[in-house]
C-alpha cells in the first residue's frame, strides 16, 4: 500500500440521517494478532446501521465517535495478524464487523479471523457482502426457532414471512422453501410477483384488509412467523397461529418484549420470540455455498459508489428497498 490513509464515510454524533455522514481521510487500520486487513470490494447496509446512528441502541453502540458504520463486508485479504492461521493475503473473503466498532464504509477494514470466511470465485463481492446480517438472521429464525430443516427432511410446517421483499425477508422465503414448508408472504402490491418468484406459495398485499389481518388465502394457520415488518400488534398474529405457533420478531420493540414475558409467565403455547442474530462462521459458509450452488440468490436493490454512500443511507432509511443495498468503494 502506497498510502497509509484511506477514504471512509463516518458520523460524529447521534442523529442527522444521511446529511450527517461525512467523507474523510483516515488511517488504514492495522490488524491485531487475530485479525485480517481486508481491501473492501463491497459492503451492504442494514436498517440497524441507521438505527444505531439515530441513537436507538445508545449507550451501547457505537462505542465511540467518530464512527464508521457498516458491518457486512466482502473483499480481499491484504495483510494478516501474527496469529492468523486459516487465511492469507490474496484470499477473497466475507467478514462481519461488530456493530460497536463498525468500519465497513471505507476502502479497508479489519475483521477477526473467527468471523471471516472464504468466498469462492463463483460468489461475487456484492452477493457475499449482502449475507451476514440479513441471511444469517433469516437462517437462525428458521432453523433454530422455527425448527425448519433446510434439507427438506422435517415435518411440513406453515410459515408466514412479513415484509418478504426486504433484506431479511427475501432470504427467509428462499431458505424456508428449501425445507418442507408452505410459505405465505406479505409485501406491497408492486412486489407480489417478485416474492412469488422467490418461491412463496401465497403472497398477500399488506395494504389490503386480508393482508392487514395476515390471513392465509388458503386458510392455513401458521406454525411460525418470521416477522420482518414493524407495527403489527400481537392481537393480529394470535388468531392466525397454530396451537403451538411462534412469532419470531427480528426487530423486537419494548411492547414485543413485554408480550414475550407475559406469554412465558402465563405458560401460553403460542409464543412471541425476540431474535437477536448470533454470528456463526459455519452458518455463513453454509449460506455462501448455497449462493455458489445457486440454491439461494441475493437480490440487489441498488448499488452506490462509496462517494455516494449518503444516497445509499437515505435509500435504506426510506424502508422500501427490494432486497439489499450495496456500496462499492
């Protein structure tokens, strides 16, 4: 590297949205013993990124200002720490950076060896960068909470996926259909054909009375709901659930947490389960392999250069992206 400085996008305080993002030259980070330095080829944005900027998780994140946001990175390893054994310079990888430290919206980023996985040549940087938060959340909701076996070997279950055209939702539909599932999905009218193309068996427009009530057109009760939308109270879900049905809430609000506690205390068979994604490198490798085998696809809503990262940020905050938003240095 000829220069010790790099271009990065950062913010210096809570609030301000896309207008508060600043382009700056900052030092290229140095990998620690267990870290790799990655030349960033693509980074994907997630709603949690701008929610952290809004201060919704203060005082936990970010750990300090100025903060370079972005956690989901694909690129090429250019330097490894002294203790790194499984990766070397030149390897194409996907890595997941902590929300506390961030670092993705930059020309270089450091990731821990334990959360960095190899990316085969069949998987593009954009496809890889889109996976960590969104696809791992969908995978965890379906396999660990809903109990869906993605090899198709489990009993048939009925799954509802809300906001099925978004980042998590579009992966959840595809992954659910790898299992023995009947998938009902909600989205806006403009995305109905898109969500059907992902494999959903039934798609309902959330703006219609039936959609607002979450009723399956075929009258099915849901064994699990992967809830990727917001603003739907428990009272709407409950009559649509099977006797042991679960609502898996990927963005739990205080009201949702209160419902979760109440259902536990009353020994209800119908449960609301708040989900916080926990990163496992073997699960990310599994998802990358599905992309390689064309059993899973990343749908990219839009791409932006790093110089226009604020436009990507505004697009994410708008909340109507179909699939994933990618920034490319």
